[in-house]
C-alpha cells in the first residue's frame, strides 16, 4: 500500500499567527500589568475613600433638603474637633521629638498654613455653589489633579511619562472649555460675572486641595500620620471655629434641633473623620495623585444614591440629572439649563 503524501488533503496545514493571536497576547499583557496586587489594592482603597465622601454627600443633602440646614463650616468644625480630641491628644502624650509642644516649637507656622489651606479649600468649594452650577463645580474640581502633579514634581520629585503630560493637557483644555461655556451660558441669563466668580472659586479651592494633599503626602511619608492629623485637627479647629463665628452664627441659631438632625451631623462627622484617618494610610502605599484619581468615583456613587434617595431623574436628551427641589447650597440659577447632580461638600476631595 502506498503511503499518503504529506502534501495531500488529509495533512494539517500550518497556520500563521493572525490578528486574533496578536490581540490575545496584547490582552494577556494588559491583564498581567493591571491585575497586580498593587493596582488592585490601590483601586480598593480608593473606593473605600469614595464611599466615605459619598456618605458626607448623603448626610449633607438630607440636612439641606429635608431640614433646610446649610452649615458646611459647622460640619467641618465638628470633624476638626474629633481630630483634635483623638490625634492631637495622642501627640500630647508622646515623648521626645514627636511630642506636641516640641512640634509646635519647631514648625508651628507651617501647620498654620496647612490648616488654613485645608479649611479654606472646603469653604471656597461650598461657596462656589452660590454662583455657578453643580455640574461646573464637579467638573472644574478636577483641576486639582494637574496642580497636584505639578506640585509633586517640584516638591516630592515625582516624575511622569509623556502620556501623563498629555492627560494633563487634555484636563486643562477641558477646564478652559468649561469656564468658557459657563461664561457664554451666563450671558444668556445676565449672570456671566457671577458664573465666572463661581468658577474662579472652584479653581482656587481645587488648588488649595492640591496643596493640602501634597503636604499630607510629604508629612505622612517623611514624618508620621499622627503628626499630620494632630496638627490639622489643632489648627483646623482654631481656624474653622473663628470663621464659623463670623459667617454662620445666624444659620446655626435658626436650626430647629431634634434627634434626626443631630444624628445626621454625627453621621457626617464620622464619615469625615474616617476619610481623614484613612487617607494618609492610602497615601503611604500609593501617592496623593493616585488617591485623587481614585476618589473621582465618589461623584458616581453619590449620583446613584441621589437617584434612589432624593428622586433624581436622568434626562437622556441632555445627559443631565434633574433634582426635584432646589440646590442644597442655595437657589442660585434655578432655571439653568444644566442639571443638578449630587455633589459632596467634603474636603479631601478632597480633600478634596
């Protein structure tokens, strides 16, 4: 019997690697780079911080919409007091160079500036809601990320790749476009100057958030987490207390206190305290830039809760979110063409 020829129809034909093989190898390579313990840990810790920010948003929204309580400085003041009672007292009982008095003798003025930046960042962002739309605040708040990267470059000697610089350029282009769109929209309803003031306040607040976060990363990695939180608690309490007595005395006196309002204040303070306490831990294993990128999902979580708890409705024709009631931070531009997504008034949004 004659053997079959290798070139015959029964022999398997060799296949050259095609596009499918190349795509598969690319996906496997991306999976190997993205699905690492370091990346997954960063994402998980960032989402934990986002949930804390979402908690502050929900409690603030309930206070504002259900009980007409608009006292963001009082809410921040309670958080700083908790930091003072826990971390500052902890520093007071330490010995040596980590003692509270020793730290104050050497660098008290630096922590005064840090506390001022942290307190005023919160105040400027909340103040901006009276002038511009919540959508603009949400988008322009991302301006803190390129500012943070620039400060990290000079202060922390962080280095970035070309793709990072391209992303920063795109972010700055988006910020400029957003400000221009706000000015044009404001001209239509004769509120262009107010909108511009609001956008400037957001940009200033986001820049102060970046300053606070860079200082936090430096102190946490070079010194200690307890020193950062203790000093922020001490000077944040003093500065926010002074500012509180100036700008919110009438608002606090008009509050009709009951157990529900008190419970919401406690819940807000606990969420903020957890946010301030956990963020240095996350920064220790990542960086301030990674943390700020990770907590961007807080707006998404807040939106989901707003749909179920506050009756928000999504208009697909304008890709916006419409609130059934007026803004939690004032009735500014109630007839604006923009929708109103839920926005947190908390710091380390970031803080910041």
